[in-house]
C-alpha cells in the first residue's frame, strides 16, 4: 500500500473516524492501554470498524514514524450497507441479484468475481467484516457496490427476511445449478475454496446447487464457479423476459 493509505497515532486515528473517513481496519499494539485507548476503542465499536491487536513489530513494518502503537488502514473503496441497498432495489423496481462471499480471502479471486458481477449486472457484492478479503484499489475501477456486513450469516439472514431466495454453491449438492429458479430476488453464496461455506451460513441457505465435474481435480476455482452460476442467473432471466414478450 502507499503511505497515504495509512493514518498514524491515536488522536489522528480518532479524528479520522469522527470525520467519517472510510477505514478498513485499525491495528493496535497488543499491550497498549490507557484512557485515550479506551476512547479509541469506544469510537471503533460505535462505528463498527474492524480492529486487530498485534505485536509492535507488525506496526513497525508499516512505519517507523511515531505511530504510538496505533495505525489505521484507509479503505480503497467506500463500502455500502445492505440496509440501504436492499430497499433501494425494490423501490427502483428491479429484480434483485446479490452475490455473498463467505470467507473469500484471495484478492485475485475477489477481483475476478467482482469483474464478472459487474459485467453480469449483479446489484451488489457482500463480504463479512472479518475473515474476508480487503478490497483493493483495483476495485475502484469497478462500479458495483460492495457491502461489508458484520458477518456473512447476518447478511444472509437479512436478505432472507427481505424476500430473497438464497442459493449456495456446494460440490456436495445433488441439484444441478441449472435446475434452481433464479427468476426471483436471489442471493448467490460462494464459500472459500479450502473450507467451503461456514456452518452458520449453511443453516440459512434455501437451496444448494453444484456444477457437474468430470475431470480428476476436486473442485473449480471459486471465481470460475461463481462465473458459471452468475451467468446461469443471467440466462434464465433473459429467457424469462423473452417468454413474457
């Protein structure tokens, strides 16, 4: 990252939070305590910012300046909220289509999925605050909203409560991905390649689908699998529109 993507020092970080800066996360030295740190922690809590307690060596790798044991990483993008996105989609009269990424940590996979989402007209991508990729500067070139929610499970629960059908990709599913109905408000959930979907998210999904595989490799790359399913949504919706016409 460039130097201007960081803010150093306790008061400087507090001022940035109060000024409404988009902050990706805050690193705080493990053994740092005191009244000012308590104030900072309260601000972080109120604004829902991700924080990590780390050894001072981790912070020193970022800067040797007088960081006072606190460094904030500025977000490369402005994150959106599902609380705002979901009602707006219904008000605009569109058929909502959202992609939820549960535990995707590889920046290249995120970038490939985000590009596919934009090309396919996906309305928003959802990532959790923790255990997820930090959206880099390349995403600024894309125009799709990225929502960072408390957790993938809370995001899925919110979407279900607002009338979305939640379809999850799983290589263990018995339903072919072309057999699900995507002509309704839908959220596609993709899990990490190594561990798949989290148990909390799996309990909430309405349908599990799989992509047929005939080779010797165990699974598709997650960005490729996402692309296949995303464009099946596009295919079904185009076909549905043609039938209506």
